[in-house]
C-alpha cells in the first residue's frame, strides 16, 4: 500500500512562505488535524488512530534573526496517512511498517532547513513479531502499556527516531485489528515521567512477560491469544478481553446464571433452555448440566463446547502467568480438565473434546493426550 508522510514546523525562523520572525506553521497543518503548540508538555508525543499516525517533537533554538537572538521552543510534527484508494484494513495491518517509514524519513528536531515536507512511499507487507532483547521488567511493562493503551515512556533522548521504530516493532505483537485503536503516548526524560507502573491490566502484564520470557510459555500464550482472536472472529483482542471479564464474573462467587448463559451463547451454544439453570447451583454445576443436555440429550455439536473450554483455558493461563508464579509450576489444562471431565460425559466424548481442545490451544503445549478418560499426563 502507499503511505503519504508529511512534516510541518512551528518556529520563529523565516520560512519560504513567511520571512518574518514570528511564530508560524510551515507548511500549514491540514484543517482536520488541529494542534496547539502550547498543549505539548512532554518533549515528544505520538498518536495512533484508524486513519493517521502523528509524531510531535519539541526543539530549542535561538537566533531567529540578527536582531532577535532569544531562545525559543519550537515544534516539528510528522504524520502519515494512507493514500487514496487504500483500505482501512490495509492501514491498520501496516501500522508497524508505517512507523518504521516515518522514523526513517523524519527530519531532525530543529528549525526547517530545506528538508522534504511531503512524500509518498510504498511499504511492504507486515512482518512477523520482532524480538525485544534487553528490556528490563519496568521497561517492558512501560512499553507494553504504551503499546496497548498509550502512556509515558522514559528515554535519554525523547526525540530519537529509534523510539518510534521500536514502537512500530512492538505493534507487531498486537492482532492487526487492535493496531489501529486510538491511543496517545509521550516520550520524556526519566524525571518527567515519574514512577513507573508495575503490572496492571491482564494484557499489559502478559505482553510484557512475553517480551522477556526465556521459557517460551509467555510467548506461546500470547501467540494463542492472537490465534483465538482470528479464529473465532473477534473484532480484536479488546473484545476477547471483555468476554474474559464476563467469563470471570460468571464463574465468580457472585455467580449470575444469565451471564453464564450469555457467554455460552457467544461460544455458539444457541437455544440453551434457561429453565436448565438453577440459581442455587454453582456456575460449574450449571455448566456441567448444560453440557450434558447439549451433547447427550440434544445431540448437538461438540465444537461450541470446545470453543468455550479453550477460552476458559486461555483465561486461566493468563491469570496464572500474571500472578508471577513460576512457569514450571503451571498446571496445564487444569481449567479445561475440570470443564470437560467433571461434566460426566461419556469417555469417548471426553477424548474427542480434549483432542479438539489441544488443536485450538496447541501453542500452550499442554502436553500429550492420554486415551483413557481424556486426562493429560
């Protein structure tokens, strides 16, 4: 796809369009991208949207004229947009390459000196996730939060194009549908960022862990998330996480049978009779009752049962890894084991369920299937 990259300067130095030493934009910013120079407090900031990536850097300069040698703070704005004819799907999928392009062609953070202000480039197809060596735990958490939802990043040189290039590399870890979500972030010196957040949302903790995990469990779990998003037709990881929240609530002590019914229907268990739900039962007991009715009484497909069990297994894995327990102690398939074997299904159906489940979440490397009862060794 083709991408248009432009740059604009807010400065006192004379420009080809305005020889005065008053503040002005050169070239003029497009009307649909309002920007107030005084609102930028960090040394650099960025924003991603479904239609644009923008990167703003500040610079200090002086000597706008022989008569005016006062120091002032200017801005340089670089932004990229898809060319006419490019689809939104192409754009969000190519955001990592867009950031690499804008980092490569960015002018220095200084007054305009004749640099190219407008160019159109063709970018290659998206590549695989890049490795992220050398990230400490606090750094990986800060970067993970910025990649997922935006936020501050401490940097020795906040205006460095290398930061934007890294931001693009890390965007490759997100499903394509999530790359175009609107987010903003800043780069600033350590003292201006303040205390870093340790942990946070489930996705931030697990994404950071995947970047620095030497055992491979974190990377495989994150890979499985992307597979489930694509395979089950979610709009993005954010939608899957919302479902995870509903599943957690449905299986919590404050159980809600109707919520359980809703998430099961999302998995494809349509037309489940609400009369089968007993408010006095635990969510697991209600689940077991519904599974047996679906497979044994109604003789329906095993596929939605396996789909829901895989969601539960993946959610359980994420929660386990986020708890900072050692990976070697993780009880693989412990959640799905309870969901399938406790439903008292016939042995043949249990084995079939485990085999289908292992195919869906195989990046977790859950172990070998035993043929008796479907239990894992």
